[in-house]
C-alpha cells in the first residue's frame, strides 16, 4: 500500500503546493479546506477532498477517516491573518475565528491523527508556523500569539512523540505570496519587502516531512537557504 497524506488549508497557497509535490512522489493526498475549490485541486491530483470548517473538531476526525487505514504524513497548514492590532478594540468573533483556525485546529488535527499513527508505530507531521512564531510581529499581534502557541506545542510534544516513532516539526516561513497575502501584495512590493513563493515553502515542508529531526523549527526566508532555528537552553 502506498503512502497517504492529509494536508489542511490545501485549496491554494502552501497547502496546495505541498499536495502537488507529494502527489508527484506517488502519495495519495487528502486535501482539506473550507473553500470548495479544494475539490478541484484534489481531483487534479487524483486525491480526495474534505470540505469544512477546521474550527470544528469533527472535521479533523472526518479528514483522518478519509485517509483510510493508514496515515503516513500530516501537514497542519491551515491559517488566517488577523486585522486587529489593539486588544481594546478587538472584534471577539474575528478573534475566535483566528484562534480557532491557527491554534485549535492544530490540536484537533493531532487529536484525530495520533491514534492512527500510534497504531502504525510511525508517522511524520509538519505544522506550518511562521517567523511570527519566533518573534513578536507588531503588525499582527493576535496572529503572532497563535503561532507562538503552535511552536510551544511542537516543542513540548516532539520529544515524547519521537519516542513513539512519530516525527513532529514546524516550518516557519517569512512573508509568502499566497491568496492570504494577495490583497497586500502591491503594498509589500512597493515597500521592497521580499516574499517567498508557496512552492519554496512547500519544498522545505516536504523535506522536513521526509528527513527532518523531530522538533525541528525550520526557518524559511527569502533569498536564503532554509535553516534550523536553535533555541537557547534555559539556564
């Protein structure tokens, strides 16, 4: 039986690029997104699509069920930006949506996938974090908070999971040219801010899935080779 992967946030951007790379390797891909366009992407790859809201934990159970009897690779990539910079004027519905997608859906994905991977005794998981997971980004503090939470989870879980034969790592890209950032693309270009392509990040994510050390936080920046972030030990 060939390998099976589940990729969230796969209707476009990094998630679609990861799925296309894995499909060329013969991996059967289950693509997950709230955007129904994910069905067309999945069909073009000979894969399966699951459409729904990742803030609902039931969707994560559905996507793992769609993988079938095994699950080799999991990419928890779905994410959204926030537009709220000041907690004093925070829109609470929008806040819940951002935390739900960026943070809760990662936990829900692990909750659904880990029993299958434990049953196999193997598996590889990559979570899409961000430069904002490693530094404070004042332009989007809520997004920054959620990505810090994701990195904290990877740091806490990667060791225990590795002892069960499951690799957990994170890819931390800078600004990426995706549908999420496209409304501000002209502004970024005018300001001379370099952007990564989705495929550059996907290449790093797939490499991490295949051969990364457990707990790797792989920083991907424009014009530079991907590099592992090294956390200073607590004295």
